[in-house]
C-alpha cells in the first residue's frame, strides 16, 4: 500500500490504529515517503489523561462521531481531528461550535464508492449540506481516502474530485490535500512539544 | 468562439488480475449514467479513443463534463469482481500534447 501511495504521488501518509492499547508499528516506507501514525478514538475514550498518554505515541489524534449528540460531545475534547463514522447532516450551530473549537474536520468519500440507489442519493444530499456549512464557517477540512487496501488508495489530486457532487469548485479544495494536512501535522507537533497555541519553533541552535 | 471544446485524458488502469477492456468501458458508462443520468452522458460526448491491454487508455470528453468524468472514474473500484484503481495520468486539449506529455513512449506511433 505504501509503495502504491508513493507511486501515486503522496509525500506523507497517515496510518491509523483504533485500539488505544496498541503502539505505532515499525514500518519501512519507500524513499521520499513519510509515515505518520494516527489514532482514531470513539467519543467515550477521549478523557484528557488518555489523550495526554496517546499524544506521546501518535502524531494525530482523531475522534469519530456517529450522531449529532456525539459530535457535540467530542467538540469539548482535546483531539486534533473530527470525522463522521456514519454520515449525518450538521446544522449551522454545530458548525459554529466546530469553528470556535479550532479542530480540523475530515471528509472521506468511501461511503460514495459503495453506496447505491437511494443510499447514494442520501449520501450526496448530506455531503452537499455539510460541505456548504463547513465552507461557510471556514472550517479547515482534510480530505482522505480511508483506504484499507492497495486498490482503495486514490491519487492526492483526484481526492477532491468527488466534491463536484456537492456542486463546489474543486480547485478550492486542493488545499485540503496539501496545505491543511501539513498545518495539522505542524499543530499537533507543537502540541506534542507542550507549546501553547500560536507558538512555533522555527530553528534550533545549540549553544 | 468554439462552443464544444474537447479534453483528452490519459488513464492507467491498475487491476488485481487481468484487465478487461470491455468491462472497464461498460462499468465507466454505467457509473456515469448512475451519477449524472442519460442527459448528463449525452452532454459529456464521451469517447474511448484507445483502450490497451496494458491498462493505458485515452478518453475524450466535453470540457464542461471533465470534472464529472473524473468523479465517475474515481468511483470505479471493481471490474467484474477484480479490484481496480483508475489513475488519471493527465489531461490535455490535444491528443498530440497528451501523448508527448503523459504517454511519451507513444510519440510517433499511430
């Protein structure tokens, strides 16, 4: 999968674990490909102590939500990224709270690949609504493929193409596969160092 | 001013097994129809210009329908039970430029 990702033009790939007792594995990525580890938590496992422990091990801490109640609950946690395990429609107040929390939101198009008929219609409807609200409130979005095998890896510049179904200008969303993930990594690195928000290390000098 | 501009796409189809040209053609048209309907497909003016056994393909499409075609291509993950990945190598306004830029071994061939 990693060699396919390199071939398709990725420079950084995020690998996901879901079990909080597991540690990042040793992998040998191909040349010029960086691997970062990410943990996907559920809303009931986002206690500050757990997150502090996991932050030392994982570059990105993501949390899933399957309903609006869960979404509201996870907004108060100290995770970096929120994603929907099961698609549901947001409303404006949800997205306003998300904007004030400073978290990133992950969009993935995997449900679109396997949905058919009325399920597809619903998926596109919810996607269109959510994307419109996220854009309106300028939420940082990350687009991912959620690939679980080699043939689900999608070239990075193809990733935002599915948003044409939400009637948006795809060009606007290219940053969601380049600048935004880089910014997320930078932010999570500074959190791991214990730096407060807005403080960055540009250069280190040994004295 | 030209009303109907065409865009040419170079594709690489990677399969888990053997690449079946007919299955790819059928699947792409089915996916496009499913997403955009008969009216959408008629507007796209989709043509399969080259479909090699090596998985390399050249398609032509109306420039306004290019994003729609790319979405349809992205959603193809299986051809008759064989896991598949369609990778757009590049897009160009002329076949000559497309071949020179993305399928450079093809230059000079008919």
